[in-house]
C-alpha cells in the first residue's frame, strides 16, 4: 500500500470512528466538569448531585477578633474542603443518583456513613460561612425580628435559648434556627446532621446555623465554647438570615 493510500485510509477510519461515537452519544446528556466527562446518570436524564465548596465572601481575617484568621483558614481549606471531596467520592463510588440536596438529605437514612456525614459537612459549612459577615452585627430587623419576638418573647430570650442549644450539644454538632412552615424553632443536631435530614428529630428549613465542633473555635477559645458562642453573635449576617426566611 502506498503512503498516500495509507494516509487516506487512516483519515477515513478516524472519520468513521468519530461519526459512530457521536451517534451513540446522541440523546445522552454529558456533564463536563474540571476537564472530565460524566454521564448524566439517571434514566430521567438528570445529572447526579455534586457538592461544591462556595467561595468565602470575606477574607480569613475579616471576622477578627471574634473568629481568628488561622481558624477560618484551616476550617475552610482543610475541614470544609475535605467534606466536599469525600462526599463527591462517595456519590461516584456508590452510584448515588439523587439530583438535589433536598433529595439527598431526605434519604439520609439510606446513605452510607461516608456519604451522609460528608454531605452534611459540605452543605452545613457552605451555609455556616455564608451566615457570617465582617463588622458588628446589630440583630434582625423587619419581619424576621417581629417573628422572633412573637415566638420567643424578645430577641434577648431567643439568643439565650439558641446559645443554650449550642452549649448543651454534647460532643460535636450544630445549633439551628429553623422555619417549620413559617413557625420559628430552635433545635440542634449531632455531628454533621442538619434539620433537612429524614432522621432529624426536629425538621424544618434552616435559617441560621452555628458550628460547635471544636475545630471551629479551639485555636482561639480552647475549651471555652460559651465564649466562642458569645462572640459569634457579633458576626451573624442577619440580612442573609432574613432572606432565607422569606423563601
């Protein structure tokens, strides 16, 4: 076979191969992410859930002196990043086909420990970091303030009850302000669970969450969780909490 004929044959083979590949792929949604291609997964053609670490809206040191820069950096780049990495590994390895966080947490009892714990950690930390802002918080306003006062008697009483829920959570976990179909409630969860889990004792839509794992405060406050909680109130972004309550 001449060199020219061999070249033409090679080009025809490549063309036919590409044509066949495209024919197979027609009607099969493909998700491109980070240079990798993943099949959309479910029979319904919906891409499987993938957790992402949201960027911080402030610098690591912006919440000083209430939350120190080193703690924020480690918390975000090590702990939070690990949760995101691990849950996505679990989703891939275990062929988890849920397409939304709501569906994922609504079936938490059916998930492996790795998927459940790391999925909660990924979501909870995105939620937690977005609930904070630099400067000194002044407290809620408008409809949210009215509902807090109507439900708990006063904002001061609400803070006392929320702080008690955070302080009394044995070991690692979270304290939450939630909306149960418009009714405000305070609750807490262990480990990386949250009120969206089908196993939660008190279910509802999270409005505000406080991380009381030791990694959230130990560098600055050591074993003084109560001091951490008292200082945390100074950096709550009440505008974000109010927007969540409106949804």
